C-alpha cells in the first residue's frame, strides 16, 4: 500500500493551481504537480457554488471514495488536487470514479 498524505496548506494548493497540469470534466477538475517527496499527496476543494454544507460534504465524500479505489495505481511523488464542480454532489461515486480514472490516465499519473 502506498504512503499517502493529505494536502491542507494553502500554499500547496496555490502551487498546484499555478504550476501544475490539469484536466477538467463535468464533475471534477484534477490538477497534478510533481513533489520533492516520494509520496502521493492529495487534496480536495469544494467551493460555495456547490451548495450548502451537506452537499459540499457529500461531494468530498464521493471524491474521497473514488480516490481510495485508485490510490494504489498512482505513481509516487505526485501532488493531486481535486476540485468539485457544481453537479458533483448529485452524481454517483461510479461516475466520479470513471472521470477521475480518465483524467489521471490522460495526465500520465496512473501506472
């Protein structure tokens, strides 16, 4: 099992937004950036446009569940930021999983 950390610092999010590569879909946007560590770090962002607190929490929960299925297939030394979009709290985990897998494959992060 891979060593995974959660990104919580604002500077790490900003660095990924400014210098990283990204891929967008209707439910999520994924940013990736190489890091100095030999670990996979990930963070999830849900803005107020998503809805009220329970809707934002559900969006984060669904994204986290989809990531947990894929985390063993991701290369080491990568920062990943997932940004929830407007309808991400309405879709099932399988739809998020499919979009996330497509995006990570397109960005060259999956093994």
